[in-house]
């Protein structure tokens, strides 16, 4: 497949985020995770343990467990109000997506359990039509798909450990167009990358679960053909750039109070890996601006999550969640590619067990982003109205 990589466009390809987590992460990949605002590590059960906490596969009931989910995402328009002149104001386009996911856990085999998940753990899109925002961020989109086989081993009735391989495919499209400077960029590219994940689960009693999970850093390398436009001239050349998808550490505690299970989760995303963007080309770039490294200097970010399961009866389970998620983007490197800010997440959902083998569920999450004022050499204004809506439906089957 022919790929076109634009220079400045790729400088921000992984920061045009989804508004669900710091940067561009999407922690919510299942009904349970959406309903509990991502607090689904220590309390995870069923087929989704293969992704959220594979060490918990040792504690799930014996037999094959399958789950398929479909998530609808709506990103409302973000408003930018410039402090200098209304001519620089803008509103991003609203966006809508459908994301399918799948999870599986095998029966017990001599204290080993095997799992498999297909997820979309990262994703982004941001489009602006107005001249000023469009000059650096006409369109940024990234789709990431992950297949994650995992294996867990039950050491004893209190400890389980697990590990997995992350197989990641990413596909990107980016466009920018500055009429003022006569510069244009187009990119269509993809990449295949590898990583790993680890997990440990400790159950000192039937009521308590303490779990730690770790997903490794993965460098998403995009390479292909570059198309650059400057002063009425067009250049075609080869190029490449590498951008880190940072590691994530999760520590989670869940306690079963009877009909109620409470999950407290803290996760840290190591965005400090994202210091700058550097590009290389097969031939000198058409314009000097295309060759300049771009500083990012992101910070490690924390998210604090709480999720609650309430077993109303043997067939109905209600869930709710809340989270506070810090932005990793410092003011001096924030732009139209991702007008990110600290987020407050509110969620609820429920599951209905049809019979001993089948269960259906539905969940809703609202992500509210704080307004953010930016005063840099390029931007002097306020971003408002950033938010996200997520609805997930799912079906699980055990046999």
C-alpha cells in the first residue's frame, strides 16, 4: 500500500486524542470498563480478564468464556476563542465512531489459563475547517488495533501471575494546509509493532483482590512516501518517524462487601517518553521548517478511578464509576492537534443474565474536559466544550 507521510502533521499524530484518557488512550474496551470508568483491574471477571488483568483468569470459573462488545463514541465540537482577533476563532468538527472488541478465556489446563483479546486501545481524530486552526491541524486521525494473547499460571490459591504479547497495527491519515505560509502536508501510513504485558493477582481472602498490571512502551514507527508542498512546488520523497506509545502501570484493589464490590484503581501513563519528534528523509526537505525537531516534553500522568458493582439479584448487576484523569500535555506545547486538559469521568451501566451461559450488558460514560487557556507564541486563547460520550453494548457466552 502506498503511504504518504507529512512532516509537521506527524509531529502531533498521537496527540489528537479521543478525550477518554490522557493523550490518546482508550481504557474503556468493554461493558464493565465503560460502566466503571476504567476501574476494572482487580474486579475484572469473565472473558475480559484476558485484557484487563490476565492474572485474574486463574480465578474465573472453569470453561470457555467469550465476550463481544460494540462501542459508539461521540466527540462534540471543541471551541477555540482567540484573545487577539475573532478571525482566528474556530470549532472542530464533531466525530462519531463504532469500535468492536472481543475477549476469550480458556478452561483450566494444569493451573494454566489462556486468553485472547482484540481491542482498539488507542485512537484519535481532530478536524478543523477554519484558516487559523487548519494551518496546523486540518485533519489528524489514528486507528490502532491490538491482538493480545495471554497466559496465566495459578501458583496457589492466593497468587496468580500472567504475561502476554501485544501485536499492534496502526493506520494514520493526517492533513494540514497553511494558506498564509504556502505549506501543505498529506499523510497516509501504517505500521506493525510488538510489545508485552504483565500482571499479578493476590487474593489473601475470598473478599479481597490486590492486582498490579503493566503494559510496555511500544514505539509506533510510521514510514513511507512523503508529499510536501511549499511555494507552489511539490516534493515526493521517502521518510520515517518514531513516536512512543508509553507504558502504563495499574495498581488496583477490589473488596467484596456482599452484594457490592468496590474497585479502587490508580494508573500511571509514562508520557515523559514523549520528549520530541524527529524526522529523517531520503532527500533534503523542500522547506527548512520540515526538518526541524519539534519539542513535546510531555509529563507522566495519573488517573484515579473508582468502580462499583451491585448485584441486585441473581440475574441483574448494576454498575457505576467515577474517575479523574490528568492531562500530560504542558501548556507550552499544546496545540490544535490535541487541546487536552484534565478530565472528569462519570459512568453507569448494567448486565442481565439470560441463563447460566448467556449475559447481555450496556453502559454509558460521559467525559468532561476542563476549559483550558493557552498563551504561547502560536496560540493565545481558550479551548472550551471538549467532551466525549461513550455507549457500549456487549454479549458474553460461557460453555
